[in-house]
C-alpha cells in the first residue's frame, strides 16, 4: 500500500498556463494578476523572483557584500541563503514595484524571513 504524503499546510500543487504553483490560492492570484495586466493596470509580472540574502560587512578594510550561509550536515561549510517571493510586478498608476507573497497560513518563520528581506532590500512585501 502506498502512503500519500500530506503537505505541511494541506495545500495542493496545481498548474495554470504552463506554470506550476504550490497552492490553488497562489494559482488564483496569478490568474487575477493576468487579468490586471490585460486591463493595463499592472505590467511586468514575474513569478518566483529570487532575493539572495547578503549583508554589508567590513572585509580587509572594505565594505563588501557577504552571503548569508546556512550550515547543515549536508552543507558543513554552509550554502547561500535566498528567499523567493511569489510575484513581483509594476503598478502602472504609481510606477511602484510590488512584491507579493501568497499565504494561507503565516507562521513565525515566514514572518522572520520577510522581515530580513525587507530590511536588506528596503522593500515592503505584501501578503495576499
């Protein structure tokens, strides 16, 4: 007998327009954004934009970007840490770049990651 693994928050992966999404809520938001783009309200929709986490540090007397690394048994020297938003697009009325994260359940770890990304990149992440 095969055991079907359940996902942490009960979401189901799905697809739309050839793109794969982690949840139906994320897929539905994508379809909404497509309609807004067709209506001319937004532009340049990006799916899963990546934000590499780096900090400014003094190295050999110079201020430089240093990658934040996470160590584990598989990566004893650490691996570069990054965060992926669900969507990024431009609001045509204001010219502002909008970064969105679709959440059914907002846990402590997700809030912490968003706070770090907002501090490093000086952006505001909108929860949907």
